C-alpha cells in the first residue's frame, strides 16, 4: 500500500488510485517535514548572521534548504520558494 | 502499477486543485515581486497579480510568448545582472536568428529540475541502482543538467555516453548492463541500425535492458513497435522543456504505444499536475475540449529563478479526458508521440531550427529558392540536405557551396549538405510551397 492511501479497483479491472484521505503515516511525515522546512530556513539565516565567514557552510545550508523544500512539496506540504507557506495542504 | 509518489497519485482532485490554487497565487505574486521580467511585463499590460485568488482565475493572467521574454532579455540580459542567488544559466536550444532565452536557475531550481523525469523513470519500472544510458549532449542548454539530475532523483546510475560515438554507445549498453536509454527517436533509430550492424540481439543477450525513453520529437507507432521488438524493451516518453524546468508529462508503466483494436495505438502522457499547470488552448485562447489539439501553455509551480506563468510553448498537443489511461491514474492526460510545433520549427539533432533562419542563410544573391529535407541516412544518422537553385546554374562552385554551408551553420547552428537543383525545378513547384520535408525513419 503506497503512502497516501489504498488503491481500489479501476473500471478497466486494473488498480486505480482512490480518493482516500492521507493516511496517519503521511500526516505524521508532513508534520516532521514542516519542522525540517522551518529548521533549514532558520539554519540558513543563522549561518548568514553568525559573523564568521564560511561560504562553504552557507552554500551547503542553502542546498539543504532547497532539498527540504522539494521534499516538503512532494510530500504535499506547501513549502517551496521563500515566502511559501509551511503547512500541510487540505 | 509502478508508483512514484503515492501522495499525489492518490490525492483527491479537490485537494490537488486547492494545493495548485494556493501555489499558483503564490507563484504569480512572487514572480511579480522578485522577477524583473514579470514586473516589466505585467506593468506594461496593467495586470495586477492580486487578481489571482485560485485556479479559477487562471485565465485572467496574461499569457507570455517567447518573443516577450526575448524582447525583455535583449535589453536586460541575465548575464548583465549581479545576482548572488544565481547558480546556473540555461539557454533554450535554437538559433541566433530567432533568439535563445536565458533561464537563470537558483538553488531551489537545481533540486527541482530532476524530479519530473524521476516520475517518468520510476513509473516505467526502473529501480534505484540500475543504469541508464544518456545520449543528449551536455552543454549550456538545460538538457545535460536535467538528465543528470533526473538520474539522481530516481536513484539511477547515469552512463554518460554523450561524448562517445554510436559504436561505443552500443558497447556501453552491454558493458554497464543498462536497464534503459534516453534519446531522441531519430537517435534511437541510428543506435538500432548500429546494434544490428554489430550483430547484437538485445532481446536475447541483454536481459537487463527493458526501457527506451524518447523525447524531443514525434514518432510513429509502427516504428516504435519495431524498435520494441528488436530491443525487447518498451518505449516510454517524457515531455518537458527549459521553460518547464524538466519533464512535466510522462508515460506510465503502460508505455507510449499501446495495443489498440486495430494494432498499435498512441499511449498517454500523464501531466504532473502538482508541479505544472498545463493548459491546451485554441487559437482564440479558449481551452480545447478532450480529444482536440491546441497549444501547450504552462505555468510552473516549482521554478524560482524564472518561473513560466502561462507561457505559450508553441507546441501542439492533443488533450485527452483526465483518467483516460488504463492505468487508472486520474491526472490530466495527453496523447503520446504526436507533440509537434504550431509553427514550422524542426528539431534536428536535438536543436531547434526555424526554417526562417535557413532562409536568411541561403536566400541571397543568385539563389532563386531552395528546398530542405531532413532524412535518415544509410548509417541511421539524421541528415539534412538543402537543394539550391540558382538563376544562373553556371555560377555553382565549391566556393559558393562552402559559403552557403558556413552561413547555415553560423545562423541555424546545424550542419547541412548543400546540393544543386536543376534549373526550373522550384519555379514549377510554386512560390508558396512548403520548403521543408521531414522524412526521418522514426516518423513511420
């Protein structure tokens, strides 16, 4: 069973995605990744503000934030470019 | 059924619509706020991004054409801006005669660029750790970074064969026990001829090989079935562009060609609706109904550097009923294998070539007219022949041929053979006859 719901029978006799609500497991993941989104954004800001020049770390933090934003989006959490809302959809 | 992401593949339509609506509203506002092109464009048209509250307001947003972006970038080139967030610049393929768009990419874009293609590969049944042969060149276009990122996103191992020849590529398929390859239909044809020449029987002696991913050109169902039979592999298709930040339509596990009541039939491309809003519009700007074809207009939801907001692609696609694929997915659906151009652009060796650019290179001096032909040579490679008629046939010389070939290469970006046509040939065909014919073998 894929995350996000069960699959019912399609009209052509093949498995079809159903309109099942997100499972508890997905909701938990969405909460976890929402915290990650906020955490990586905060991290990037802290690196910028810490006063020690460390561009390598800043760029890694930037990439980490970008990866987490993408992870969040694919998990159904509306986080993305800066300014996007962080929180499960629907 | 191969699932790439059960969250979206099982998401109810109303939830997805709400998500896309929220994202759309954000994209339009942030584009106006952060992207100089959209501020310039919307101000010029008097459009207020605050008018957009949901997907229902999509049609209120002005469409953008390539010429709009080029007009802006002619005065404000991406390379002229000092932007510490800039990480890559991707040029659209094309010719200097028509213009190449510059797409700035930020860190977010580089993490997003491969995701769509990963859906294509995972839906096709490839699994992490398998090898995929890549043939599309790595240059300043998005293609190279895109395919690398797609393999990374899907957990696949890229076999970077773009710098080798066709003979070596066939050998690499065996050396790395590849599960699939990615190429244009024309190049798949060339590779097939080479593999046959080598006496290979991949359907028997390369059991790892199961999938062929085509993109960039239309192709025939008969041709696809022949390729599948020879390779023992299913043909799949993905569609995307620089403007869409990679793949936004892809065939599922059923492939791009399916069994129809009278033989092979066109399969389905599924829209990645959570990543890109894909509209299909008639010439008057209204949405076409299921079964009808129109222009692809895209709005990207995951692009930051230069989002496409109702960008008119100039590509023509046939829209199908959502959920019309036998796989059961409820996404937007489009016909596989037939995406072409609304204008007369021709894709040659992966490059966008507009006949107008060849016109500019050839129609000079004593040239009466010309005819262009794209075809498959005896070696399986794409060849382009330009037949030229001169007012005075005796003026034909090696120097003239070299001059025309060099101008074509410089302006159109693709090498072409130049041959002389007998005097009077073209005048008899009529002035307005189409100058170009596409006779490539993969069109069958």
